[in-house]
């Protein structure tokens, strides 16, 4: 179920709106847990044996997709998921629109009360097509929507939509990914004391703030191309008393100096870029990192690390959820991508972490002592999810 978010920009909505949001969240939970399990069972008991009998190739997610797509369970799962996705945004948007004036006053009050110097927009920045011309994951207007004077709606939509979408799996402030990644680094590398941390494609800064909370001494910067998200993210962080700078900037052409940053982080970002652009972003990360610094990306695991069925399952979004670059990214050799960007092979890191905010610190510390392998729960929003991180030390 969606959680009441821990900031004053959270729109609770009317009882009717809350019920609808609970319904959509619950539906997504049902689809991604129960129905997904039914679909896998259908694959194992019917589709796979038939493929073997027919001597069909079963090496990749595409092979599975081709074989399963005529099955009713797949059609039902897919149409339900598509519709649930549209309902996520529709319901979030309705609640936001109905509270627009109130939210507008709250955002302005936060900005007036506290320093606006934490937000740097660049109206001359060209918005890349992956943001301006696609309704990414079916969100109307995507990250780039501008709603007249309510020029923060795109950010509010992401916050409230993600809350419905994630059915309680992303932490009580939607920051479990950031907290888990930052805590993993803090606990595994206790001597590492970053002074500057940069979050690429930060959207509304929910995971950026987690780095500031984990490393309070560091200067933390979140960059994104979408102004509505940055405006809202700035107010959201100020409201929670978290000191983060938000800058409108393209991650493939950073305005940071060479060797000026200790951590270059991103979460759920690279899969929304073309492969050509990913290569530019990784090269930029290498350029701005200080020697001894860390590049770290939380992402979906690469296809070559998964069984064909699990690769198919995660690639669903590329076919049916307006995620045009998702599969091409996951088809890459993640080791080679990093080496091509300048990193040394013996300095690469890959890891799995459980959800930090769902356990006490001691249990988490014990859990990460054992190196886990990528499995069907990695990056997959359902019970038992674990996050995947990959990167490199410079
Ligand atoms: C899926 S969201 C990232 C979500 C967020 N990091 C999180 O942890 O949930 C992708 C973000 O990347 C931004 N983006 C896309 N291309 C970009 C680019 N070239 N430079 C900077 N930001 C970009 C989008 O505006 C969007 O906010």
C-alpha cells in the first residue's frame, strides 16, 4: 500500500482518492507477486517443455518472450500491468490537481522560508529526446511536463506516482535504494570519507538525500535535466531539512571540473538512456572523479547474469511500458562498459544488497558480510527484492 510520505508536500487526498490509490497499489502487488508466479509456473510446466519437444532455442529472454506471448496468462498479466501503470499516474495526478493551490502555497512557503540558493536551473539547457519526446513508463508528460505556474507538478507526480507504483517496497520515504547503496559503501569501506557526492538523474532527490543522511559531512549534488522535478525535489529536501544542491545539468556533459568529485552515483538512471549516451555518461563519471573516488550505479541486472526466463521477465518494460532503452542497456556487457570508460578491471565492483530500511542496522551489517549472487529477486519489485549495484573505483 502507498505510505504517507514523510514530508509536508505529501498529498493525502480524499478518502475516495486514497481508496483508489490503495486499490491500484494492491493490484500492482498482486500482479507482481501472485500473477507473476502463475506466469512463471505456466512457463515451467507448459511453455518450456513444449519448446524442448519442438527443439526451439531457449537461450535468451527474447526466446522466452516469443514462446510465451500467445499464452493467456501472459496476455492477462500484460494487459493488467499496462492498465495498472496508467492508473498509477492517473490517480496520483488527480489527487495533486485537486490540492494544487494548497501545494503551491506550501512549496512557495518552503522556498521563502529557506534558501533558494540550493536550486540552480539552466533554461538554456537542451532537454535530451529521451526525456522530452517519450512519456517514460507511461507517465503523462514524463519528467519534463511543465504545468504553467504550477511548475513543480512533474516532480509531485513522480513522488506520488512512485509511492503508488511501489506498493510499499521502496521505503517509507521512497529512499530505500539510496539508503541501501550508501550504507553498503559506508559499512564495507569504513575508511572512505567522500567530500563531494554527485547523483546523476536524481529526479526529485529522494535517493540523493539518502547520501547526505549517510555522509552528513559531504557536499551532495543532485543533477537532472527536468526542471519541474528539480523544483519539487528542492522543496522536498528543504522541507525535510536535508542539505542537498539541485542543478539542472545533462549527465553526458557535466559542468564539474576534472577530478573534483568523490562519488558519482545514479539509481535507475542508465536504463533510460541510449547505449551511446550511457557511454558518454560513464566517460564523464570517470573524468570528474578524483583518484580514489567511486562510481556507483544502482540498476537492473544485466541480461547475461540471468536465466532466460528472468531476463524476459525484467525486459517486459521495454516492450510494454515505454522504456525504449531498457533492454538494449541490459544486453550490454557491464564490465566492458566500465573498462571502455577508463576504469581498470581490477577496480570494478558489483554487489547485491538487501533493503537497508526494512531491517535493523545490525541485521543489515551481517547480511552484507556474505557476498550474494544475482538471482531472480535481484531488481525485481516483489517480495524478497534485492538491489544490484555496479561501479568502479578510480
Ligand atoms: C528513472 S528516473 C531516475 C530516478 C531516480 N534516480 C531514482 O532514484 O528513483 C530518470 C531521471 O533521469 C533524468 N534524465 C534523463 N536523461 C538525463 C540526462 N541526460 N542527464 C540528466 N538527467 C537525465 C530524467 O529527467 C529522470 O528524472
